């Protein structure tokens, strides 16, 4: 009897492991990462850390992101991009719209002002749309899609989101040059030396991104083979400037480990309850309002807590919408019908 129970247990374990492995392979494929990366030691160490020591913390982050996860997932689904990109927001801000970095990056997706404006977010005296969960998500999707178009792979786009497009272009160029020189004698090659000089000038702020990009294009013709993720994550002893910053090497692994975690047996039940049910239904709805609408008035009209309304509209810098233009608010979905009936007549 014991032998039978042990056999069944081992069989179920094998099936579960095989299923999880298959799901994790799907994660890697969706991000254009080679399947052998599933054995990456540092990624698996992070996964173990999340699933054991930091398990409750991870669950709390998901719980705290209850308001925003549905909104992010809906926009990602509309854009038809990998669903795992939701974890970019988690890695950036832990789903906090009030998150702020020491580099003036703000919001769920940690936009700096210049990038935010470039991708359509408004920042002025009255609003900062980096804190708008929907608009910032749409902007982040546009930015990630642009980076994917430039780099050709999703994992490269994610890393570029962290360290910048230029640093990824530099990393690919250097790695491909090194690969090429492993099988070709480059010591006396004047062209290769010129390429390396352009890269070095760029590193020391004596060159432009345009000049670096031209070298990148030429090196792609010289070495047309695709790199794999390990080629770029490679750490070379005694090299002061690695292909990628340490932060970026950890960043991509964090996102992969988070994705793996949602496939683990400990999280399956929670995933089904949280991400597949609650996590797909947004509790917020956008409504148009005239210029200078008071949040206090709307909170009183809808009989909701003013602080809750403010938290759902962090893009507003004051307790009212911009006085110089029509605007919008996010209100609880279950208050929409009453808002439509009452707002215009009582305003």
C-alpha cells in the first residue's frame, strides 16, 4: 500500500513538475528567451527567494496592486503583447502609483519627465499623468513596443526599459564584436579598431548615439547571427564596464522569476482566484467632468470616502480638476449609474 501511495505521489510530482516546466518554457518563449535559460542559477535563486523567504511579501504586493493590476492587464491584452510585461510595472514600482525614484521617475511605470512627454503623458501645473494608471500604462506599452521594434526581442526591450536603449545598443555591438573576434584575427584590423574607438568615445561622452548606432548597424552585418541572453548577461572578470549594468542583469531575472512564481504549485490556487478572477475585472471607470470639478463635491455626491477618491486620481495635483480645461476622474465602477443620473443635474 505504501509503495502504491509513494508511486502515485511521485507520479503526480512528475506531472506537476512537467506542467510547470512547460509553463515556464512558455514564459521564456513569449519573451524571446532561449529555453535553456530555465536553468539559469541566479534566476532560480530569485525564484526560490520569492517562493520561500519573501512569499508573504510577494502576495502583499499583489494584494496592494489589486486596483491597478486589472487595468494594466486589460491594456496589455488590447495591445496583444506578452502578458508577463505586467511584471515590469511590479519591478518598477511594486504597483504603487505614488512611487518615486531618486532620478525623478514617477508612477507605476517610473517615467522620467522627458520620456513621459514623448509618449503622450501630460505634466503641468495641475496634472502629472505619470500617476494615471491607464494613461501611464498605455504610454509604457508604446515605449516597450518601440523598444521591441528597435531591438527585435522582448527581453531586450525590457532590459532597455531599465537601462536605456543606448546602453542595450552598446551592449549588443560590443558582444557581437567580441564574438566576431573570437573566430577572426582582429588585432591588426583597422576597421574593428575604429568601431571600438567609436564605442569608447560614446562611453566617455565624446561621441553621439547616432555614431554608435551606425557602428551597431555595421557590426550587425559583420556578425549577423543572433546573440542569446547569456551572451549579454555575461560577467567578465576585471572588466570595469560590463556589457550590461548589474541592476539590469538582476532586473530581467526578477521579471522572469516573478513569472515563474505565478506558475508554481504554491501560487496556482491564488493565481486562479486573484489574477484570473479579480485580477481581470477593474473596479475603476473613467468619467468626463468639466473644468475645475471639486473632488470633495464628487465624493459627497457619490457617498464615497474623499481620500479613496484622491488615491484613485493621483494624477491630479490638487483637490480639483484643471480649471482651464475639461478633464476626467476615475470613480468606482458601481457608482457609474448614479454618477450619470446625478452629476449633471446637481452640478
